[in-house]
C-alpha cells in the first residue's frame, strides 16, 4: 500500500521548529498558528472536494488559504492579480470552479484540524497566454516538490525569499522550499520598491533568495543590494548571462550563485552551480547519473531543449494540446547551441519575447500594427537589452514607401499604448523595405 | 551635443512617452528612483545605442550603474 498522502500544512508543521514565520511588508504569521487557525471565512470542510479559485491582490492571503485547503479541496487555482475580469467567467467554466474566494491577510478562524487531509488536491497555476484565456497548468504537491530534492531543501533556520510572486512557478518553488525545509518565508510586497524589499530582506535575515536575471539587475542598480547578505542567490526564468553571474558574485562574495532552468510545464530540470553561463554538455542524455537519479532526462532535438521528468505538470486544463511527446519529453521551446563542452541558451523558438520575465507574443503586437491602413506587414522581434534581457522591437513594411513614416509611427505607438501594457509596446519601431519570408511562407523570426 | 546631454535628453523623452514623472536630474540621483522603471531604462539604453552607436553594456564586464552619474560616466567612457 502506498504511504498516505501528507498535505502541505502537515509537512510544513512536521519540522517542529519554533519561531518560523511567513510574512510580507505588512503582516507576519507564525507558521505554528496554522495548526488551528485559517484565514477563510468558512470552515475548511465547506471546501471539501470543491474547486476553489483564490483571487487576492497580495500573495500572503492566497498562501494561507492554500495551506488551509491542500488535502481537502479537489482543486485550488492560484489566481494572479492580473487575471482580467473579462476572463473570469471562462476560467471558472474551464476549470469547473465551484467557489471564488477572496480571503484576508490575517488568520482569524479558530477550528480543529480536519481529520481527513488525504485528497490529492490539484494545484492550478496560470501562465501568460497570448490574448484569450490564460493557460492553466495542473500540478500536484508531488510534482511540485520533486525538484526540491537537491540538497538545498533542508537547511535548518533558512529564511527564503524571492522577487517572484509565489503564485507563479518560479516563486512557488521557493515558497515550498521554505515550508517543507523547515524555514521561514519573506514575500515580496505588491507596492514595495526594490530598495525597500532588499532592506526588509536584510532585516529579516534572508539566507536564500531567487529572482530572474532582470530582477537581479534591478536589485544591483537600486544601490540597495548590500542591504542584505544572503548565502545563496538563485536566478531562473530568463537566460542568465555571464555578466549578471559575475556581477552577483562580486556583490555577494560569500554567497553561492546558481542559475536554474525551469518552466511551468516541465518543472525544474536542473540547476548550474559552477558560476558559468549555460550548462555542461554532460547534462544531456540518459547517462547523467546526477539528473537521472532525480528522474530528469534532457534531450536536444531540432535545436530545442526537451525534458522528461517526474516533475512535469500533469496536463493543461481545457482545450490544449498534450504536454509531452510519445516518449514523455516536453519541448521547452528554448533554443540551445553547443559551444565546446557547454550548451548556451539562445532564446525562444517561437519568438516569445521575455521582457524582464514578462512574456510577449510577437503576434499580439503585430496584430495591432497590421490593423493600421498604412501598414502592409510587420515583424515584432526581441531586441537584446542589458537591463531587461530583451525589449520589443518592430519592423513595418509600408503600403506606400513614400508615406510620411514619422506620422504613421506615432499613430502606431498610440494604437499599441491604447491596447497593450507598457512592456508589450515596441520600444523601437522602424520602417523597412521588405521582410524575409521562409519557404514555408512564414515570416522568418530572428532570436534574441 | 555632448554624451551627457544625449543621455539626459533620452531620459526626458522616454519619461514623457511612458507618462512618468522625472525627478530633477542630478548625478547622485539613484537611477531607479529617477521616476523611470527598468523597462524605461531599457528603452533609454536602446535609444542611446541607436543615437550614439554606443552600447557600453555590450562587453558584459561592467558594474551595473546605480546613480545617474555612474550611468552617464558609462557612456562617456565608452564614447572615448
């Protein structure tokens, strides 16, 4: 008989250590209080077997509700603050949501621990989609905690933090390390400047902290990087180049600087701790004992990285293609190139542009540019940026090459600003005579 | 036009485009407290590359600037 499932809160409390907390810039909760208190308006039993969408602006209330409901609810959806009202009905229908909860930040209900926390709750994460509904990816506690078995998870007295929102995969990994590894967790604040966050991380004695390379560049530029002294600095979510790795090593000479490859769909595949960009060629293939012991196998096919892993998400919810190929490998869409004994990341195959960790699909911007009567054709591409990794650049072919481009340019930017968030608006916009088209008839898309 | 002037002009242009309120520009002003966020600074860097033909970050081997003075110095040194 397989061992009984233990819920998130049971594993969290099992360490028995005192003084562990979770908090943001305004509230701090003693984890031991979770044994008896919840922040839900109704008893936990009211959610038994139900699908619950958590929809709070800040992170803490969602984390507390997740702790209360894992093992009881059938499905918990970790709503992101940018979940648009117009998508709410679609999400509710697609995920079979029974209840939408907006719990507060503080614990208040005092009720005995439920006897039965054996439900294999599905955790639903949202990933940025193009225009329509955000994609929903189904994980379980087991698929999410698989990656934690790498020697980092259990470090007594650790204080974890992340620039990420813990409702996103990269942040959730850090939250789980804190909760399951007997540590504390410092959440970033919704309205907190990077300098204030770093100072708070320092005051709370953060030992382990993660973010995207863009988060870290912003931290280094803030002038407040020295306000904390972590022992472990982690980068994920974007390509970590040698410059940012070197800059972090210089800023935190006592810290281990590691970068990890992870995607919401494929889970964490591996981390690289030698301080160098890219990853060793030896990571690829079935013979890497270090990775296979953790149930991970990497493959490079058609220039993209493929991952087969026990940590892979179960599936997408709704009408989406299957996650893996016939052999169970998930195509990450990340292009890699071998140089010597190392693979280096080149960017996304389908041209998704990563602006400081926020994804932009070129097609959604092109659709707006192409709507302008003076534009025949447009191509949106990632222009490399030392600050945000990439910014959005656009080339347009005009119907009448003699047209006044300055005027058209202004109208195009106005149109983009009217319907897109700032990071999706082209930062550079040029008129070109023509655009290269592949034999397939598709625009040739360059990579960052 | 001096490199310094080009940098300051771009900061003003991008602030206006992105509807940000710029603080008075002094050398000891922290870049991220200038009123520009990191996306805006990324745009300033791209515009300066187009305008001056300089990308001081290209080598990779530099310290990230924290103040406006350091940011300008990066461009002045690269222009030499």
